[in-house]
C-alpha cells in the first residue's frame, strides 16, 4: 500500500491543483496547495496521519508600499 503522502499528491495532481512540498519538521512533509482565495497547508506525518490548516482570503491586489513595509516590520522576529 502506498504512503498517504503519495495519495495526497495524486489527489492534488488529478485535480490539477498547484502545490509544493516543504520540510519544516523532522516527522512530516508539508504540502502547500493553492486554489483561488485559499491556501491549504497539509502535513503528512511519517505514520501516515494527516493534519491541515485552511487559510481563506480575498486576494485583493494592494499597492500601498508603506503598509506592506509596516506589515513586514510588525511581523519580524526581534
């Protein structure tokens, strides 16, 4: 039987949903999938269990550079 990671990848590929793979933890692979107005972060763990977070937004395009700079400053690590 195939690992859950491969099943998730096949599911996204078959749906033609853009995704990328990242490694942020020792025991999981994160799949970040993007669809219009949403980002899904899917963690697939070594033991095969899956956890995910869903982020929704309106995807408005902004051009207020000072607001962008403030956002970056406000969220920078000290």
